[in-house]
C-alpha cells in the first residue's frame, strides 16, 4: 500500500497514472537532461530563504553562488549564468525594499495525517503575517520561478490548497490564503526577468473540498497499485509544450533495455518526510 503523498506525487498521478508509476514507484529519471534550468530556480529559492531568514545581502548572494557554481556554464545560450543570477537578486532587492508582511517562519513543512490511511507531506517557502491594510491573518508564502508566464492558475490550485491545509495543521490558527512571489525568466539571448505578486484567498469550504479530492486520488492510486495496472493518459504526452520524458518507454517493446540505456534511479524526496515509504 502506498501511504505517503505530497503535491508532486499527486500531480504526477493526476497528469498520468503511468507517469506516476515510472517516476514515483520505479524511481526513473532520464539519464541526460537539461536540469540546469531547474537548478537555477533552486539557487534563487535558496537565496530567497537566506534573505527572508537573515536580511543579509551577502548571505543571499552566497546562497545562490554556492548552489549554482556546479551548473554555471551549462546553459549554452548564456541566459542562466552566475552574473545574470546575481543581477536578478539585486533587482529583486531593489524592487521590494519594503514588504506587506512580517515573516513568521521560512521553509515550513512536515508530515500530516490526512486520513486514517494516508499521510500528506508539505513544505512551503514561508509562513507570513499580513500587515498591509485590507487583510488580516496568516498566509502561506510561496516563491515561484518559471519561464512560462500565464501557466499558473491560482484558484483552484491544489498545491496552494494543500499548503494552506498543512499550514493550518501547523499553526492551529486560521490561514486565510497564499501570497505568490513569482519571477518569470524571459529572453532567448540574455536573461530578462519580470516580478509578479498575487494574493489568493481560501475559504474553509475550498480547503475541505481539496482534502476530499486528495483522499480520493490517494484511494485511486492504491487501486492502480493493487491491480498492478497504471493507465496511460495519452492526452498528457505533450503537456506543457514538450514531450513526456517517458513517452518512448510507454511505446517500447523492450522496456528493460530502454531503462538501462536511457534512465537512472533517483528516488523522489523533496524533503526528509516525503520519502518515508512510497511502497
């Protein structure tokens, strides 16, 4: 029985159960990928973490530099570089010299019993107290970096709903919604950035509905697991404007050989609580 879930595993399951099986059960990832794009975003997230934890410019830049150093130079287009990343952080500090919130805690997360059968794991970028006029209450702070503007729908949004639910389990206090801090990376020749922020509120009814939906998806996952069959959703083979990394595996007559040639094992673990047991 699969007992532990998080937003990423549920997202894979909803997109395509077979993709979930390849990634979350078999632990397969492509042996070769352009992971530097994701690592650039991770480096920016680490810099944000230090910034909101300490307020140190030096510490913020150091956090980015230490993580990105291993990947600098991999972007042959020269868009994601050490210099462009540090310039992004400088522009961010200049843009947001004052904030409409107080930081309660950064890098918040844990494992929570969502039903008698399942554990839901969540980790979000921060918990904040809104201080600007017009709203009163605690919110989830979620930082995003992306090259695709307009793909993110804030409501409904299962990731944000789950984070609000988890934040309520932690604080035992009302959490009224999320504050999205978004950086869109643009440009094909040099790095361009656009900063966008958005408040998205949640009602108790919306969070209750997310919880019911999440548990139903978890039940479905275990139905697939017990039956030993993971259906393929062919409508998702080109989701997000690119081919699924497992599309050849789905159509191969010799899956074992293709796995040996094109994939490697990498268990999913966005933080220690997640990978307690996936099987």
